[in-house]
C-alpha cells in the first residue's frame, strides 16, 4: 500500500481569503490572493464575478436553473447561511504525469432559499485556487415532493473582454473527434469543453468541468457579445437533467494562467474530484506501452471482420506476440477477435457484437496461453457499436471471461453518433453509463480504456482504473481521412489534454503509410512521432505501427526507453497551435525525457537544462529530424546523437516542418 496522504489535510473555519462586503456580498480569494470570486445577491438573484490580480476576467454573471413547468430557479432568493473554510493537502497519484499534487484552496459556501412559491433551497459552493476557480450547485434534499427536471442551466460566463478561443463543435455526429479551430469568443456557436481562450489582456483561460456524476455534460454557447452560457446536453426528449430528489452538479471550472503553458501543469480538475476509492488497482494495473493488431485494419491491410485479410487470426496473434516479446514489451491489443464484426460495422445500426464468442480463425484461450509463455498480456477489446442494450446484457460475462484469462485492461469502443441510436454520448444517460462501466470493471480487476467516450472530468483520481481515453481526433484519422494537419498536435496539449490522458496511439514509423490507402499519410516526421510520447500524456502508450515498420529501426530504442509514469512534468515553452516543449521525469529512475514538436513551420529552440539535477551529469540521447528533414522531405530520417550535459547547459534544437525532437537524459 502506498502512502496516499503526505501532509495532513487541514480544514479550518477561519476567515482566510474571505471577506464580507455587505449582508448580500462576499469575496473569496485564492491562497496567494491572485484569483478572486465575488458573490452577490442582486435583486434576489445570485451573481458571481472573477478577477485575476488587477484584471477582471468574468463580470457579474448569472447562476441557477430553469425547472420543468417554466419554474424559474435563479431568482427570488435570500441568503440563509454562509460558510467558509480553507484546505491544504498534498496527495499522491497512483500513476500519473506528476506524483505528488498539492490541493490548496479557499472555499465559500452560500446557502440560499427562495422567498416564496416552492421555497426551494440551493447551495452554491465556490473554491478559489492559485491556478483558477470553480463552483458547483448542490440541491439538498428538501420538502418539495416532485422529481426534479432541469430544463436549462442559467449559468453564464460574461467574459470581460474578447479573446482567441480554441474550439470544437458540440452535439455533432462524430462526438468530439473534430479539429480545433480558432475564433473570437464573440463568434462561437455551441462548443465542447475544455474551451481554451487567450484573452486580449494576455491571460490563458480554460473552461471545463470536474467530477461529472449523474448530470449532463456542460457545453458552452455564445448568444450575445462575449458572454458564454452553459448549455447542458439534453436527453432525447429535451429534458437536460432528471433526478429524484437531490443533485450535485459537476464543478464549473475556470483555469487561469498568465501564459498558455501554465494551464498544462494545473491540476485543478483532479483536485476537484474525490480521492481514490479503489485501493487495489496497483495489483492489476501499472502503466505500460503496447502494440496491437489495429493499424493494419485502419490502413486497409487487414479487415476487422472474417475475410481472407482478417487481422485477428490466431496466426497473426502469435506473430505479433513473438515480435512484442522479442522487442521487450509486454502488452498487446487485438481488435476484431470476437463475433459480430461485419463490413460497415462503423455505421449507425444496432450492432449485435458478442463479447464471449471467438471470430472464426481466432482462438482466444489458445492465444492467451501462447502469450503467457512469452510474458505478454493481452488487452481486451469490446466494441459496443453504441448498442448498449446488447452490451449491458453481456458485460458481466465479457468481463468475467477476461478476469478468468488474466486480462487486466479492456478497451471499450462506442462507435456511433448516438447511444442506442437515441441518446447523445454527452448527455446524462451517457454520463451515467460511462461511470457505471468504470465501477463494474473495477469489480473484475479491469482497467478501462474508453474510445468514442464522453470527455474526461478527472475520474482517474477517484477510479484509477480509468486509465486513458480517446475523446479527440487521434492517429487513426491519418489512415483514412484527409488527416490531422500539422498544428493538431501543438493544439491538443492546451485544450483536449487538459481534461486527462489521451490514447492518441503514436509511434508510426512509416509516416508515408506505404501499405495504406493512396494519398493517406501522417503529416509529420518520425522525430515528431517519437516526441508525442512526452508531449501527449497517457499512462498507456501504443506503438501503433506494424511490426515490420519497427524491425531494425534504431529509433525504436527511444520507444523502449520512454516511460509512461512520471514523477514530474514541466512545460518549457509553447504557443497554442505553434509548438511545445515538455520535459518529464521518470517515476522509476533518475532520468528525464524531453519532447518538442512544431506545426508546419520549422523551428529552432534553445532549451535551458536547469530542470536537471544540479549535482549530476547526464548523457543526452537525442533523436532529432535529420538535416533537411520535414514532413515532405525524407520524413523518416532520424538523426541520433549523444552528448554529455549538465543542468547549467543549454541545448539548441532544430525541428523540421511538422517535426520533432525526443531526448532521454540518462543520469550518469
Ligand atoms: Ca475512434
């Protein structure tokens, strides 16, 4: 058992960071005093505002809901009670991008009650952190008898000034698998979170939510000026949230940085989730790298279904196991192993996959036996096709089969634009489904890798069997679509990745995809593919390419060396959509690793090595784009060199267009 608590938690009822302006106005400041939330009851309606230093961020904005029957639940309030507290603890992640995380905030809780009518009560909890602010609604059990139907959330975020927003659309066919675009806040339609904004005064803001349970996901809509409004994803009948007699919304979060890179090392989302409820995940999940019978299907070399090009055959599985073992890796994903795969399986239909029956030409028990002899563990795969009626009937049997076979991770896919062709993935139905499966998987000692899921809201703190998810455009788009443009990888660390780990599936060495569809390729260099293992965090990272493309390649050594569990993370430089350089320290050795990537523009960067241990010498093992290499010229060429360095040194990096550099700093 690890030590989860490093410092004792402090909960003090003293007026730190809190002041009362008058009987209807209160101000809450973060521990360092920089971030402030002002709460005020204005004409009986609750309002809040946010500032950072001398900069107003959010001007007075609305709070509350609209309930069924057009019942207004955002006004006619009086303050019944106000409580404040401060909290400071440092907790340890079971696995993660940083081992020890400080959770330090001041809290203000305002208890409201309506003055007439149903006299409903509403509690609003505010927390001010040094890296941002958050608030949520608690509807306590009370005397009103009906079930509660939330028809709309009235929360607004009145941005003081416009800014450049990095957005993807909400409520669309492909869920959150869209390319980020930039636009002024004042021009946005309905967008998903995390929504990251570079404000005119130079602040970096990111709007998201944390600890989403039994509620609808929040999207944001711009209706007027620079105002964003919460727009909850509805059920198919238009109701946004239906609950029995009490609810707690997710935290509405605003991360605040003085530059965009500050957002990446903010752990506010995790801090707003409940502590670990699973004490035994260490016994069945440790971060790893994996190969898979997967890319072959996406590039058209193999099929998911039974055919003369079937990917998941016992024969292919044994060949992949041999290669995985030979190169020193221990995990292998096999997709298409079960019954139910048909051509066009990705279309919206109520697919009938089996989660226990083998596809023809595949023998799961035999493959597991063979794998065990070579110290390889399989990663299970359940593609639901978004037919959850079928899936939930079989999920216990499917999980039990994996448990019996000693399989400890399951990838679960949800291809389809709606769950059961009816409900949106991001609605309350989907939120409850994805949480239910996490808890069920834990009962079978299974770690979960979600694809086509809802967004992450920090679940991994409470359920560290939630190890990674897709929830964005990943590498697969390079196999069969127009592809991800070169700026995509320099945008997602500042946007999508703020919500949690991503299974991007990096590591394509044949970036021109010679065995694939004509004209389809990765718009980047192999140097960049290596660097993604550091710039994109996930506790499980795929080596996505075909074994034959790794065979004999010296750059494979970096993928053998790079860990997926970190003691610490620092972002050395970066601009959204331009470039980023991230360094992380291995949790199990004294080594540091660096990943630096750029968009289509080549770039020269000078890196201070002051993050290294001052008293040590390191061998920098450098994997860089070879001279003259960029996405269009010799993109596979990686120049490998070694150099002895110290913390007082600096390094010059040259990145080709859509290129990258990856470095291991091995402590000598
Ligand atoms: Ca996908």
